[in-house]
C-alpha cells in the first residue's frame, strides 16, 4: 500500500542565518596594492568557515572609479581590476559554496557612477533627450536658472544638484560622482532586472540593496520640508514597493531560496516591515537595533516593536550592530574594556533572537573605531564637508604580526587607510590561542547558536525584570540575560520574576564575559549569558 510521505518544508536558508559583511577594500589584500580583493577573500574563507558564519555579504566590487569606494558603479557586470576579475569571483563563489557559505552581493540601484556609459551619454546629449531621461536632469530655479531646482541636500554635505555647462542640473543624493537614476524610466527598471539576472545566473544567493528606500522621488520633486530628516520627498515613497514586488518574482524564478535584503533607513519598524511583505523582499536591515543606546529598556523596546511589525507581515526579523557606514559598536558603547564587554553582550543578545544576524568584519576582533588622521581620510562624506566621515570603521583588518599591515597584505604593503599601532594586540593571530579573546567568544557563540537553530520556537517572551536587565525567553528552555546595569544581578532575583520561576534558568551555555561569576550565581554588569533548561530540569 502506498503511504504518502508528509511534506516537511525546510525554512529558507536565510531565515536564521548569521551573515558576515565583508567590506571588500579592507578585508584581505592578495595582490599587494594596499586594497583588499576577491583573491584575498578567497584565501580567508577557511577563517570564515571556522568562525561559523552561514553567509557573507560582499560590498560592491564592480568596475568603479572608487569615489565612494565602489558605491559608484561604472559597469554593473564586471569586476574592478583592483579587486580581480570575473574568474576570481566565480572561484570565490564556488569555494564559498563548497564550505557551505552563501554569498550575497551588493546592488546599487539608486545611482550609477558619473563614469557609467549612460551618464557619459547623458552629459553629451541635449536637454530633453532620451539619454537624460535615464537620470534626473532639470533646469535650475531663480534668475537664469542659476540656482538648483530645489532645496535637496546631499547625504554627504552640500547641495544634491550639480550644474552642467549647458545649464541643466542633475540630481545626486550622494557625491556628485553618483548621479541618481530615474526609476520612472522603463529602461532603468529593465537594466537593473537584467543586472540581477546576470549575478543570479552566476550563482549568487542574494543581494543587499543599497539605498533601497530612495529609488523613487516624489512627483514634481518638491522642496524637502524637514532637511536632512527622514521626512523627505526622496525617502520611502510608496512607488518603491512596486520595484520589490517585481524583484521578488525574479528571485522566485531561481532555485535555492535566493533572497534580497534592503538597506532602507526608514522612520520606524512599521515602515521597515513594508519592505518585507510576503510579495516583496525577504529581509530588511533592522537599523533600530544598531541605533539603540546601551540600555536594557531601549533594547527591549526595539525587540518588541520589531517583532510586532514583522509579525504583522508574516516576515522574519534581522538584527545588526554595525556596518561600514556607522561608528563601530565598541566605540559607541564607550570604548576600552567596557566598550568591548558591551559589544560582546549585545552580540550574544541579538544571537538569541529569532531571525538573521548581520556581523560586520572586525566585530569578531572587538575592533574599536580607528582614529584616521585627516590627511589620510578618503570618505567622500568627509571630503564634501559632511562630518568626520566613515573611514574610522573601514580600516583594514589586522590578521597577524606586530606592525602594519598586520597580514592584511604582504609585508611592505601600505594599506589604503593606516592601521593603529594598538591593533597589534587585536590581530587574529594574537587572539587565536587566547580562550578569553573576543574572536574565540564569537566562535563559541556562533557554534552554540548553531546547535539551537531549528530547535527553538520563534515566539519570544520578555518577562519583567529588575531595572537595567533584559531577559529573553524562548521555548523550549533558552533564557538570555543581558545586564546593562551598573551592579551584578543575582540569578535568583531573575528566576523570581520570570516564567522560569519554578524551574530555574538551567545550565549556563555561554556568557559574553566571566563564566565563573555566572556559575557562582550572578550576571555581572556589561554581560549577557545564555542558559538552557533541558527536559527534566527542575531548577535549583
Ligand atoms: C549606502 C552605503 O552603505 C554607503 O556606504 C554609500 O556611501 C551610500 N549608500 C551611497 O551608495
């Protein structure tokens, strides 16, 4: 007799994946030019496999004049010579897959480089031409059109418009070398679909979508009402969602749960969740986690608001503490020992939550924001007067040795940004054999998480706790305790408050700091710990 086998649907690979962000210029330099490259990444894949990540996201490595370090793309279908070539990319992708690591690449749909053939053609063409229709060209305002068409400002400082010799102005929300394309133009929409397919056909597992919330500008390009704020006519316009519905369909045409994650800096969790409705993208960065100050109450609020918002659209959350655009978390949380301890604790806390976590290269080494001397800074945001810039979180990774380039490249290479001398204690080599190092903490945390993924319910309980403390409970039997307070908290106080009252917290699985203090019954300040209650555990 034929019995039907019940269909077991595997969750998509990305749902609870830990994804490691590689800022390509700064990860590993194989060819000695002081700039990281694809071959450098390939040579370090075993390191990433041992770290225990499920996926990597590579920042743009496409042909580019590098005015915004790759986010100014001149050819979306090729590799910049500084980073290698398409064969190097294929080799990297194949080897990553052999090691069980998925690969996400960046797509930059808001703008091209001013060296992109389309923009070159547009500059050479006349006002009103088809070539100019692919971008956002307008006549100026004021007498003789000498003023920009509206009051929009570049995110990097200064006006968002640059005037050409023939008098027309073009829009660039970022550097003048990054003209915004016109998403109301079909050629633009078709081109990006074709670029998606180019990389999907090569076998990538997904995309990180740059400036995903800004592709559409409000019709008529009205003045911004609150400058620099989130309420701007180029933020989060409703039409942008039509793009992601279409991209959803394209991803669906391919096997293997291909995915895309939006970089959408939007006002709140509700706006964020609109990008991950069932027929849109799979993920969107949850920047509210990264923006939360070091406080149990703030973390708690982000968790509650995030889970409510993504639950309403039946999506899964993401968590992220840093990336190549923000100050590293060690420094945000106060630098020094406290900064490192808090970063480790915040990491362990996010890893206890359902959904996917994104880790920025160097976080696993506890790197602080580096002081980059002004004469070495290269960020266009700094060069355009838009603040100190982001170079401090982009300094090349220290791998080994006691002086720069710390194994980032061969001895004698000069990294594109200078590495601080204090980093000699933070190299992978220095941390490798030290059980208490941040690197080994990350390895243990990712390994512990692997043993839990798939076993835990997606529901999260946040019981009442003493001030300064956050407790996360997931069934069956995982409790994460985070102490943001100034004094140690005793575990007996927590069990009295939480669901686990009658059953105890269970065994210590891992802590972000001093295990012996936790086994003695307290969670010290700036520390998180995971406890596991197994069946039959009846508390202490
Ligand atoms: C966001 C990227 O993360 C950032 O590095 C870049 O400067 C802007 N988008 C412009 O592409």
